[in-house]
């Protein structure tokens, strides 16, 4: 019989596959030749007894198979188990060796449980032995049954019957409620599982918070001590505090009546004070000069009456020292005291000499200049929504509905006086137009008796 060449090739390929499969199984599963290929290393475990471990049983690390159990030999104090471990699995030497069961009827295996993630490792240096104090073995089945029997025997059947009866009374008729609890627990567990990442992050961050609290422990203790002292003082002074609170009630009522009584006039007063404040803001430099000179002048006046019962005067002839200023008064008309007519003041007159002149230079021209950029009043608009000329400032009269009186000079910094109606917030400007002050009037119509409160809140609304 002649075998064809194709059949021979197929037989050779099949033979190679068979040899390779058997070799792979022998090396990776049976362990034949692993030592020669340097794919395994050996470690040892000392046990008081085998605990059910057997040769060729699995060895796991963190639940992953990393080798098999080798020969088990007797020693004078117990047994010595050889572990044939795969290289590439870095197992710390500081690990527990636990003989565990896969199930109640499953086979035993040895699980290596690390206590650290750092070295040294079992595959470094000579073969390492895990000592007996770092091992655990399962409870023998016979001992477990004896313990269960002892537990059952320790229970009095009569008392057990009482417990069963009481449990029956407790849960009788509550099946629907128990089912609701179980369903709610299931939803709760599902929610917790869905939010596992957030919960884990919360637990990790809580460690930081707790460490911070521990670092601030001394400060917290000090705060708690001071708080205890404070509350103790408050407790001792409780009668006085209660008396003060009781006495505050009548005073509060009086203040409330005072505020209600000031309601009709307080808005107008605060409005005028606003204009006064704006004028002071413009003339702050002149006011500062006055406050500097006034104490010195007042202090010098007291030298006339030092308190010794006599007045001290000096007589010095200093006529025309310095000489009065006449430059700028050439067009002035002399007005004698007998002329008591009501005539307008000549505001265009004044000393025109420079302030460095040796003569007595007086007049408003030599006062500090007003602050730039301050307008009177702020927020004023006419009916068309336009702002009046910035060169003309205005202030309001205190009486609502007073007849309009206009006193206007040719100076660009003059003050225009006119009547003001707090009920509508309107006034007449120098150009004859009607204007409305945004935060100093017009609130009576909208807010009633509480309109004065807008004087405090109005500037914050700009």
C-alpha cells in the first residue's frame, strides 16, 4: 500500500501538534520541566497541620492562581508545605498563608494574602519560608459540628418555644410590611451601588477632613473651653439679661413711635441733608482749612480771659498794615447804613489781586477751589429723561409747595434755589423745565408712610 505525499504531510503536522499540545500541558498544568525552564521558584509554608491542603492543590494570590502545592512533609512541630510558584507574580514576603475552602464541599487551596504592596518578594534570593504565626487553617469539620451541637444543646427547648411564639406574635399579619421593607432595602442597595463612586470619594475625602480636625484639635478644644466659659457667664447673668430684654421692649415701642412721628418730615430733612452733603463734598478743601484755623483762633481768644479775674487786651496801631484790597471794587456803589432796602448782592465784585499780594486779599476767589466732578443733585432728570446742565447745581427747599424764588448769578458754580414737592419729587430748573429727583422724592406716591426708607436704599440702587 502506497501512502500519498499529502497524507504524509498531514500525519507529520498532526504529530507536531500532538507533541506541542502534550508538552504545553505537561509544562503549564502538570509542571514537568518548569524548573529546567526557570519558570518556577519555590517557597515554603509551615503549618501546625495540613488543614486539608494536598499536593497539586492550587496556590492563589489575591484570588488569582499563581502556582501549585508541592510535596508536603512532616516536621517535629507540624508540616512543611512546598509551594511551586510561577515567576512574574511579585508576592511580598510579608503575607499570610491561608488554607481555605472553595465551598462547604469544595477542595482546599492555599491563598496568599499580602499585608503590604512593597518588597522584598518571595522570588528574590533564596527560598523563603512563611512561618506558622503568619498562617491560618480552616476549622476542622468535626470541631465545627461539635460546636454546633454544643450550641444547640445549650438552648432550652421551652425557652426556644417561647421565642418562637413571641416571634410569631411580633410578625403575624406583617407580611406586607416586611415585603415593603425588603423591597425598599433592595432599592436602597441598588442606589448605593449606583453611587458607589461618589460614596468611595466621600469616604476618601472624609479622611482628609478627619485629619484636618485632628490637626486642629487643640484649637477646637480651646474654642469649646471658651464657649463653655461664655455660656457659663450667660447662665450666671441670666436674670440681668432677662431684665435687660424686658426693659428693651418699652424702649423699642418708644423708638417705633418716634420713627412713625418723624415719617412726614424725615424724608424732606434727609433730602436737604443730601444736598448739604453734596455742597460739603465740593467745598471739602475749604472746610478742612476752616477746621485747621478754627482751633488756633479759638485757643488765642482764651488768652484774653485766662481766668485770673481780669481781661488782657493789647492796643497796637496798625492802620493799613496790611493795606486793604481795593482792586476789583472800582464799580462798587457805596451803601450807607441808613439804606435798608432789600437789594440783590453784587456777586460780580471781589478782590482781583493775586493771593501772593502783600495787601489783605480776601473773598471767595481765594478760597480752595471746589472738587471737580461733583454735581447737584445726582440722578436728576427732566420729563424727557435728559440731565440738566452740569454747570447749574440745585438744592431743594424744605417746604413742599413753597412759591418759586430764583436767585441765580453769572458764575458757573452758582447755586439755584427753587421750590420742591416731596409728594411728586419734582422741582423747576433754571431753564423753566420740570425735573424729578430720582432718590430724593416721589416715593410718597408709591410707598406711603414707609417712603422715607427709600432714602437709605435709593443710593444703593444706582
